[in-house]
């Protein structure tokens, strides 16, 4: 079965360059939002900051109006036990909360997508460890990608890292299975899916021009989720807290290039001992 039959979109170097422009808009917006998170700010105020940042850069928010029912905001803002797709609004952040912020931007029809989880002041040690494990698993997943490899090489690396880290309660981290990473390009969500668990060596080949959004979602408790009445927000069924980190990346002959990281991912990839493929 060929690439076109699978619906996997292969980009030209010129199209990847535009995606890098969109990725930088996303990366800079998330950096601005990390600096804006504080006790007393509302998730709606963060959304307004994000939309201004995206539009001021000449881009368009990927999320606003997306899907059915249409998503009403420019970011997803998921607090504490909310995992993903939280709708920004009147909720006031308090000391000790965590907020996962997912952001997308479109430049000339091409998308960038990334997410980060931010502590609001001081948070409990187990939550801080949850955030660290989730973010590190993202980088280990990207670091496992090689031209000629397979999509689930990334999945396996994410899961392997998470499972290797001791849980503060002596139990196991929960890795979401119903929500996964994805291909990205001229649409925000494209084939192939990129799960955060599973055996390596499966799925489409990793080839030049393929762009993927890798996004581990890890929880302190069980990985069962519930959809809240707004038909968007996904929360944990047991009420335990969650973290979510995401980057869009591609592979070049020189290595991985993280399109939504301000430095292209160079520092973290070199720390993990893998080649950096950006420019």
C-alpha cells in the first residue's frame, strides 16, 4: 500500500519550512503563556493573550472553530484532572494548580501544534514528578525516530521511558490510550496516529517530509477518562491529575528537527545523544 493510499501527507522542504514558521509562532506563544501563568489569572485571559500573539505574528489559530461542535477558543486550557481539550473561560487559576496549554497556529495553510504543562506557583512533589516524566517521555520518543524506522518506534520509546520511572505512590503511571499524537501538515490532524504505548517496528515508515505531533498524556492514576458536559473537555475518571506535553517534528537526513521548539530541539536532542537535523 502506497503513502497516498494511507492518506499520509509527505511535504516538500519548502512546505516544511513554512511549518517551521508556524511552529515558531506556536513556540513563542507558549513561551509567552508560561510567563503569564500566575495565581489569579483566568484561563480566558490566557486565551486572549494567545490569540493576540498568534494573530500579531500574521498567523491564524488552528483551534478556533475547529471540528463539531466548533471549538470556541485559540488554546486548550486543561486544569488539574482535566487532561486535554479544556475550554478557556472564567476559571481562575490558584496557587498549586497545574494547567496544560495546547496551542496551534496556521501560516499559509500549514500547521504547527505543541503543548506544555505549567505549574501555578508551588505544586506537590508527585505532580512535579508527573510533569517531569511526561515531558521527558516526549523527548525520548522524538529521539527514537530515525529515517527508515517506524511510527511505533516513537510510541515504544515514550512508554518505555514512562514505565522506567518510579511512581511516587509505588504504583504505575497511567498513559492515555484513547488520545494520541498524529500526523500534521495542511490539516492539524492527519494520519498516521502516534500512540504513546506499544511495540516498536509497526506503522508507516518514517521518511523525509513526514511531520508528526508527538504528545504524551500521562496521569497519576488510572488512564480511564470521561468527557465532560461541554463535549470537549476530557478529564480523568478517578479525579487524579494529568500532564500533557507535545511538539511537532520532522526528520531530515541529518536527524530530528523539532519545528515547534525555539531552538529546533537542538539542546535536548544533543543531551540525549542523537543527531540534530535542523538549520
